[in-house]
């Protein structure tokens, strides 16, 4: 049991921290970049909502309840990053949104899209006789920890650039979001 947990936990961690699959890293960065350390609770809730969506769609995909073409899913994942980059650029320097539930719904939906992108690959990793739900939860814990690592790195870089190098939050968000936007546009086109 512990060996299974460690295997799927490690797979989840690798799924996030693998630089070959940079789309997930970029999404977590683009969601995290407007935040500073004092906002850590709200940010971790947002990231956990994303993991919830990712987990739900992984379950729906593995059980063939929802099944999208892999190429369409990959394109939709890029669109979610594009949307968040544009949102950050438009909202940079403006007071934080008063309705965080709207962001939770958007991030939950984006988590659903991202999870469908890995459902077929995950299905090939498990045997039909195994408790697939438990394995998905173990995998999701690895994803969550991997995302927390990316969030922490993003917050540290934000601190360095905003408090040591004197970037304003607006400048920091604009620079990082624009870099990611340019990178994603190249991938989409």
C-alpha cells in the first residue's frame, strides 16, 4: 500500500515538476504571479481548487464519462494559460477582485481541462483490478505538493523582484504575464 502511494505520489509530483510538460508549470506560475506572501492562504485555495478540477476530470476521463481528443485537449490547455495571461495583464495594478468565487469557478474549469489532458496516459498506468479512485487521489496529492513548490518559488521570485529590485507588483505581473503570453502564442500558432 505504501509502495503504491509513493509510486503514484511521485508520478503526480513528476507530472507537475517535469519541464518537458511545461504547460502545467506555466499555468501555476501565471495563476500565482499576481500574489505576494501575505496572500498565501487565498493562493493555496485557488491552487487546491485547480487540483480538485484536475482530479475530477481525471476520474471522468479514466472512466470514459468525458473523453476529448488529445490534440483538442492540449490546445484547450494552452488557451487556459493564454486566458490567464491576458487576465493578469488587464488586471495588473488594479485592486484585487472582491469576488474570489469567480476566480475559483474559472480555475476549477481550467483544472477540468488540464485533467482531461492526462486521463489517457493515466489510464495506461493502472490495472483494471486496482482501486483507480485511490490511485488518482495519491497522484493528486503529488500534483498538489508539486504545485505548492511552484507557488513557493513564484512567491520567492516575486518577493525578490518587488522588494529587493523594487519592481512594482504591476510591473512584475505585466513582465511575467507578457513573457508567458508570448511563449504560449508561439505554441498556439
